[in-house]
């Protein structure tokens, strides 16, 4: 399990219109309709906390929400940090699946999840040892507001792109 996730809390701002962020990731249709592969990766490999699991959701509101009559979903909810109100959900369509998307990072409309870590090189080594596929080794950021930080892209079991980012050390750049 990856250690050293960099979890911070920010002061609440009264003008914001939301109080938590939920990211939904849709695995492509395939042989693993249980979602166990994705759960194992996000919980056991990345160290997120599984906070909820609904293997078959088919209530009427879901049909209204998605626009698909008779839809059945499988949902797993995670917290990146135990004390955070932000969550990530993996939602799998058990029926009515769409075609797999091209998850390339340069495709308009594609997004990815960025995990901020304390020690990117150590996280890279740990995840590499577990067989996680990376696009490259750690890359130093050489310009812009994150200059001096490190960044890397890697893939989950369905080839969705994830990012790890280590902010630059502050205080010695004057």
C-alpha cells in the first residue's frame, strides 16, 4: 500500500457553493463486473479507504439521474484521506454499458485524478515494485508556479491516467 499521501485541510470559505468533491470514474465493460480489481487497486495498492460498497443499485432515482430505464450500477466509494469529506466513486454500469473511452491525456473532455504526495520518488519505487504501470519516471518541474516539484503519470487497472505530484520544498528558494 502506498504510504505518504499528502492530505491537507483548507480553511472553509463562506462563498463556496459546495462542501465536498466527488469524483466518479467509470470502468469499461469487461469480465470483472464485480469491481473487485478496481477496489483492490485503489484500496490495497494506493491506500485509499473504502467507505461504501453497493454491488447492485437499481432504484428509480438512478434511472432518472442517468436517463437509462432499467439501469443497474455497482458503486464503490473511497476517501483518499480518512479525515477528508472528499470522495471518489467507481461506478460501473452492470447493464447498458457504453463503449470504452480513449483515456489519452490529450483528448478534450478527459480528466484525471491527481494525488499529492510527500515523497514522489519513494511512492514511485513502492508502486513500481507492485507492478503499477507508469508513463515515465519522476519528472522535475522546471518552470512555472510548481517549479522544483515532481510529477508523474501512471495507470490504474483500466488504463485510466492518474497523476502523483510532490510540491516543491518551500522556504529555501529566496
